[in-house]
């Protein structure tokens, strides 16, 4: 009877150890979804950040440029060829909260990209999306950051309290037929419209030369910027 009890106790202990190991592996959160890798930074929201930009094949890759609300890259980024403009910078046909910026006074009060207009969702599949501005703020405030050069590419490394990290390469912008590929700035879209001035959408920017990592809300919707996707906890 005593041996039997010891055997049962050992079995229970083994199961507990295996369960704990499984939980630890699961709670790390790192994995792949729809063929794209994500990192668990242990953020309060549970948001998982992709390891690469849309259009890139590795973390150091720049990826593609996108105008806000467009899902495919293009050769020219101007007011006149923006998908939700009637030809100018103040005659929008979607995502407009102020009649003075809408075509013939148009408003729809949409303030966040819909999935059909989200470059992350359209290119990577359902479940992936462009971060909101609040998710960018969470990344900056809940992680430490340092500017590094990785495999010859300048960028910003965000490291979470759980030890996991993501790398964002510097990436300029493209607009009005001119590319601005500064080697000291990273510019990334959020999915959030500037509600007060809907000619702009909110974006994230870091500037290496000034050791600055902050939130900006004055990105022209018609210009091309990078997209770093996020997904929900899995």
C-alpha cells in the first residue's frame, strides 16, 4: 500500500511538472499566425506584435509603403491619387469627421480603419491589423527602448519586462513624388484618425539623432509610411 501511494504521488508530481512546463511554453506567447511571427511583450492589453513590417521578409526589412487606408503599395503618393480623396487634400470621401474636409460636406465619423482598408489585415489575413495609437503608446510606455544597428540596419529595439523584444527599422516616408529615406527616423502608421483634423491620421515616430521616441499625430493620409501589424493574444 505504501509503495502504491508513493507511485501515485510520483505520477501526480510528474503530471504537475509537465503541466507547468506546458503552461510556461504557452504563456511565452511567441508564435506564428497566418504564416507571420509574433512576439509576446507581456503588455497589459495582451497585444502581440509582429516581428516584421508588411512587405518585409525579416525584422530588418523595410517592407512596403502604404497611404493610410490603402492596402497596396504604389509608385506615387499624392493627394490626387489617394483612394479616399476626390482629388485634393480636403475633399475626402471616407474617414471624415468634419464637413469642411469632406467632399461636398461629406462626413461618416469613422475614426478607425476598417478591416477592408487595413494593409495589415488585407495582406496578412484576418486577425492581423494595424495598431491603434493607444497600442503604440502602450508599447512605448511599457517597454524600454534603445537605438541599435542590427545587420547593418539602424532601428529601435523595444524590450519588455519579460525579456522579449521587437526591432523596428528606420523608415522614412514617401509623398508628393519624393521619397524621404532618412537613416535616423522610423515612421509607422496607426489605425487611428486624427478626429479634429481628418486630413491627418495618427502615427508613431522615433528619431535616433535626438534619442526621441514619441507619438505624433500629423501624418498626411496621402503619404506612404510603414505598417507593423499586431494581433490578439492567442
